[in-house]
C-alpha cells in the first residue's frame, strides 16, 4: 500500500472531485509558489480538458494568467502579494495542515478525505470559535 502526501494546493484541488458537476469552480489563493507551480497549471488544464503546451507556462506571469483565465471550469483569483493574512481561510488551512496533514501518512486519497472530514466533524465543529484579530501595527491602507 502506498503513502499519499498532499500539500496545501493539492488539498484544494481535491475539492474539484466534489464539485465537478458545477459549471465553474473558483479558487481564491495567495501568491504562494505552490498555487502557481507548473504542476498546478498542468493539473488544472487536465481537469478542464484543455491542451496546453508547457512552453506557454514557463514564467510565473504566464502561469498566473492561465490560472486566472475565465474560459475554463477552474478559475483562480489571487490575493495581492503579501496579503494572505487577510484571507481567514488561510488561517483555517494552516490549522488543519498542522493538525492533520503535516507529518501525516495516508494510505489513499480516500483515507486523507476521511481524516479531514473526521477532524472537521469531531474537532473543529465542536471547538470552533471566531478568530481574534490581534494586529496592532500600522494601518496598511488609508
């Protein structure tokens, strides 16, 4: 039996399986390298049944533009650079990654899904509380 290790971006793309009947699937992501990696682009192209030449995905800008294109099923929207702290789902993914995924061994994708759902139902939903905003630094916008 093999071991499946899933990173942050791959976890999000697992959502595709549960939403593949939707006309469009929108992902909101920061500009972290894994979200715009060549492999992410190739997976999106495969899932959207789009033929794309890797030569057209050489630069970060080309990959970002491909992921943002609206003429496909999976569409990415990117937060401004250095603003991931604004996206509260990033906090939730970080918590889940630390409690479930980091150093975790999974026998299959189904095993990973089971452990994530178990965590959500038996830990997160029972102990959830609002995130407390603690930033006391300079105002970033006027």
